[in-house]
C-alpha cells in the first residue's frame, strides 16, 4: 500500500479576486474598509 502525498500551497494574499468571490480588486477594497475600521477603533488591538 502506498500513501499519496499532496503538497499544499500556502496563500500569501495573492489570490485573484474571483477566488475570493469578487469580480474586481476594487470590490475587495470596498468590502475591507468597514472591517479595517473596526480594527482601528478597537483599543485592545495594538497596531
């Protein structure tokens, strides 16, 4: 019996917009703005 070995590519944030469910990078940026605003207003997170 042999075991197959799969290599798993680790993403470093270089996925195309379509993989993330968006049509353009601009749509990604628009979606991230409110998420980033929450982080910047949270005083418990050190930036």
